[in-house]
C-alpha cells in the first residue's frame, strides 16, 4: 500500500515536471518570436502575407514541441519529434517554392536566390527525421530487452 502511494507520487511528480518543462520551453520560444517580430516588421511589410504564415508556423511548432515534451519517455515522443521535423520541411517547401524570392517596390526590384540555404535547411531537417526514427528504434529495442529479461552483460 505504501509502495503504491510512493509510485503514484512519483508519477504525479514526473508528469508535473514534464508540464513545467514544456511550458517553460514554449514560453521561451514564443518570447524569442515576440522579441524578433517587431525588429523584422519592416521586412515583413514588403512581402504580403508572410507575417500570418510565420505566426501559424510558430503556433504549430510550439504545439508539436509541447506534445513531444509531454510524451517524454514514451514512443510518442519520437513520433512528435518526427512530425516536427517533417512539418518544418513541409513549411519550407510550401513557403519558399523554388528557393528564389523576388519582390519589387515602385521601380526597385530585388531577387534573392536562397537555394543553398534551402538545401541546407532541408538536409538538416532530414537528419532530424532520421535521428528521430533511429531513437524510436533504440527505444523499442531497449523496451523489448527490459521486458524479455535478457539484459546485456554488465561492464566490469
């Protein structure tokens, strides 16, 4: 009976720690966005609709980050991590198109080729997807070893 109460207290303590951790990370990310958005507002004025797009990106990214933190030490943590990396890749694909951004203001035209940046960002995102999948495989193999009773030999 006493052992059950200790176990419940540990579970409550663990879940509350996860909630606090997820909340602090979400506040930190939103605070960074909140501080950077006014500085980049003149640039956002040149490209119509980009501010709304960035707000939606930040909101979805924060939600996936919170869900991943709340699902810590479960297989769902890796699902949400993979979803976050895939969402980042999809956002880049949809927002940047072919990697060339051009805008004009009165008689001034500006064309920027961001293909190299785009390639690097997508490659890093693919590495994030691969890392999440490998971590999920490792998690499941450790879980299978623990439940089967076959523990690897201990180092001396």
